[in-house]
């Protein structure tokens, strides 16, 4: 902490809607040391169900309302407005997430002469063309890069400026209480004896929810006739998934809740948690399910094998393979002894390696390193 008080750190996430990056930010805001850091959230898009949640944590939120075009008057105006905010708030560190808010934050920091820049990468890049170049530019120009899985470490010079800091979960908040599964099932209108399979995530192609829907449609071939599926999340694939569910004739067995700011109750109801991603960084939902001591089936992509040890803390299957996914789910539903052992292993793994407090302390070290008098190459100018 400086003599004048805590250092202001500006976080630039995408829109404050339910998602992995946003839940990560909430964990950082919950545990960041307010004696040393004063958080400020500058968000590119207006609205989102998490705006209220962030403000309730005594954090100022500035909504820029920029358009979708990379080069536009809105974008240029957002950079100028953000630079003015950085000057007035005496911002010392700028933490950027995703390429569009990152370009705003980096441009504003350079224009204002304030803010060492930390770029975060939390999933495999899926952009193409100009957007892919923009994402690469962000990584190359940042003072430091933080990724949440070793598989996401960039190559070249950027790799040398990269810190791998796994995602974190509040393992006390996500701790199942005795009888909570039964109570949560009843609240959802699901008979306690019916196995509940569930997933949490944005409904987009990379998350593979369509593969999960296809897989549950094949459970009968694996000897599992009784089941329910809980899908928590929203996104561009929702209508497509609803059509797929109707076509398979399983609409009466599937509950789609839409986006939720709090997923603990949904996780509590599940007997098996599934992460069917095609690409992944390190999933917050996966860590939360493991902390809740839920049996896990996940695809072996991205950073997931860095979290789940197959046969010890969950089951790993290939991506885009509904038969393998169905077999994994059927195994856990049909063999409760193994499911219980894996769920205990999941909880132990999450609690011992992926606590939020430890994650935030490591992030704070990175933030300190980009300050003018830190150990890094911070670009703040008084």
C-alpha cells in the first residue's frame, strides 16, 4: 500500500453476465486485500445480471456501452472515456479479460500514461481473422500475462512474461451440507431416488452441451432408464438445444434454468456433474462441482486434465464423443460406491489445490510486479 492509500486496480471484463470469467472476477473481488488494492470495474457492455452483485461488494462499476465493431466511434470514445477515468482514479494496474475490453484498457492506459497492464487468458482462443490478431496483440503488448492452465501458456516472448495461476473456488461456500442434495432435488421437483445429471456453463458451441444432450439420449443403451438432466446457463445455442431435446423426445426429463448468478443450489441437487467442453481453460463450474463433492465426468481438453485425475477425482472422456460420455455417466449412476469415492477425491483435490484465497494472493503478486516500483515492467507514469 502506498502512503496515500490503496492502489486503484481497474478490472476490464466483458459484459457482467453469468459466465466463467465473471465468476472468476467475483472471487477476486471477494478476497482481494482492500488495505492494498481499491478495485474498479470498467465494463464494455451495459447491463448484465452481475452488475448488482459487483456493486454490493462496494465496488464502483463504469459501463462504457461500446458497440460490436473493432473500429468505430463508440470504441474510440470508450478509450478516451476510460483514459479519463484512469487519470481521475489514479489507476495503478489494469487487469484485462478478453480481447475487446483489453484493447480498450490498453489503449486507455497508454493514452492516460497510467496503469501497468495484466492480460488474462482463461480459455482457448476461438476467434478468427482480425479478432484473432487482436487477441494476439493483447497478449504481446501486455506487461504480464496470466493464464489459468499450463495448456494456455502463449509461445515466444509472451510465454516468458506469463504466470500460470489456476482458477480458484471458495471451498467453504461450496461445501455440501448433510441432506442438502435431497432438499435441493425436492426444490426442483425431482424425486430423490432419480439420478440427476447436470452441467453449468454458457450455451455456446465450445461448451459442448449438445454432446451432453445427445449422450443422455443414449443412456438407455447403457442400462440407465431413470434419469433427469439439469442445464444451468444461457447463450446463443439455447434454441438449438431446445430443438435437439424435443427431437430426441426427452423434453419431460430436462430442466433448463437459464443463467443464474448463484449456482450452488443447482450443484447441490446433482448426483453427477458433467463438463462436456470441446475446448476449455480451467472451468470455474468444474471446480465448484468438485468442491461440492460431486462425481464428475469431463472431457479431456485444455486445462481439465490438470484438475481431474482420471479414476481418482473424476472420469475423463474424449471430446465430442457422446457414447463415451454416456458410458461415463452410466458408470457413476450404476456404481454408487465408485461415484462416492470419486466425489471424495474431487473435494480433496479442489480444497487442497484450488482455493480462491491462494489464487488471489498470487494474482496480487503479479499486480504488484507491474507497478512502477515493482519487480516487473509496469508502464504507469505520474
